[in-house]
C-alpha cells in the first residue's frame, strides 16, 4: 500500500470546505483542484470534482459526490490543540454556522464532525490514577467547548473537595 488517507464527501462545497480547513489548521495547504471531465452525480462537466489538501501534514481529499449521502458523527476529525487560545480559535471558527455538541464535539457548517480538545487531555486520560481520570472525565462530560484549566483542576482534585 502506498498511501492511506481520508476522503470527505461533500454535496457541492468540496473546494470551499477544503479552503476553509487549510486556512483554519496550521501546517495545512491546498493541493490540486480536479474538475469533472463529464457530468457525474456530483456535478457537471467543468465543475469541481475533488480537491487534494493537507491538514496538519496529513493528506485528504474533498469530493463533490452524490448529494444523497451525508456525514455523521460516527467519524470525525480530531484537533488536538496545544493551548486554550488555539482551541478557542478553532472552535469559534467551526461554530460559525456549525452545531456544538457535548464534550468538545462540534459539527461544522459543511456537516463534518470534529473533536476539538487540548492535547493535554490525552495525558490526563492515560494516567494510572483512576480517581483523577474519573474526576476530569466528569468535568468534561458537563462541558460543550472544553476548558483546559477546568479539566486540569478537576484532574488535580481527583474528586476531592477543594
């Protein structure tokens, strides 16, 4: 196998979505824009068929496919943010026309679901102290957009009253 990457199937806004994502995510770039050479279920001859793009160094395709198919939260893009400021910037951009959900999940204006979380979350989730993990997890379950300081405080308390 030479490569394995994601193909995101849009209802006609593949190029717009790819441009939005590469502007949003550091270390990203737009690649080739492929046009239909004939009429297809995803568009007419000459219209954008698919777009190669890279998000944070990982290859993706955006395809204008059959509009009868839609994204579900069963698969999502994960954005591990290095700071609360980065998390806020990405979350706020995705929220414009999007739908926030619990625990750091958000569906963007194109229907793609993201998990936006501080990278420190994975370290806390992997800790051997079950009480600390449970305390942090309980705090996370009550949040929509994740708050790193609140997660770290809950983890540090280990469920004990301050």
